[in-house]
C-alpha cells in the first residue's frame, strides 16, 4: 500500500507537471496575458510612471526584502544555536534545512536571471505615433525569472519543513510565501521591471526545488522531530 509520504510526493509531481503545461501553453513571456496585465501601468508616452514610486521602488524593493533577509538570518542563527546548545540540538535539521533551501532557491533564481537574455518590460517598450510597440526581441537581459519575488516565495520551504509536525505553521509559511512573493512580484510589474510570467515561473521553479529537496531529506526532518520527545523524556527525573 502506498505510504502517505509517497502519495504526497506523487501528488506534488503531478501538480508540477500540470502547472508546467499551463505556464508553457498560456503564459508566454511577453505574451497576450503579460501585455494585457501590464498595459494599465504604461502612460501615453510609453513610460512606466510608477517606476520610481517610493512605495514600489523603496518600500517594496528595498525594505520588504531587507525584512525577509532578517528573517532568514534568524533561521541561520537558530541553526548555529542548535549546534552549540543541547536544548536546541533536535532542531538543527529544522533550521538548517529551512535556511539551506532559502539560499538554494534564491541563488538558483539569481543565477538563472543573471544568464538570461530576456529584457525587462521597460527595455522592450517603444512609443510610436501609432501607439506602443513591443520589441520582444530585445536582449538587454537579466530579467527572467523574477528575482525580487523569490525573496518572498522562498518562505515556501517552511511548508515542507512543518507539514508533518505542525500543519498550522506549515500553511502559515505557504500562504505567507504566496502572498509576499506575488505581491512583491506584482509591484515590480507595476514598475515595468517584470511581466507576470516572470514571477509565475519563479514560483514554479522554487516549488520544484523544494519538492526535490523534500524528497531527498524528508526522512532527516522526520528524525529531527521524533528526537524532541525522546530527549524530553530522558531529562525527566
């Protein structure tokens, strides 16, 4: 009989395949959906008037990202504490795995983005007398997938860390990842930095990496959770 763990992974893989096909067929980079959603943020001169807006350029792109970095540094501190203090020892995989997946996912997106030839929307738009022309062949580059959204979407790792031990916490991290990731990505779209598809592909890639990581290391996470009550019982007189 198939185990709950295997059933979960099989479901995730099927959903990954389905979502890949949806993205591949309906969310072309610079396709119809991308252009329709970004048009409201373009003025008559073919510019993005919100590009330098404080709430988008500073609050979203700087302060929110820095706050998330602080959260991830806290995970690193938790992992270091688990190596030093016995009371935290059983949580070393919890903190270490969470932090490692955040680094792996954001770094992977950053590397792909740095090697991408896809231009940002603000580099592709050309105003003409007849309206707006999109140069979809522009290769200013370094704009796919969406890097900024990855800072929020990286919280998705928390869902896989806690899905067995603490369902409420797991769903908190999943919902927080989706809300923050796509809100940060949408703000970048309003500025003209990204298309929606950039951020959807970022989410798909981070999801895929997390499933691979969970398939490889979920047993370690389970052992870490199981060790906690054992250690507690040992300390009782």
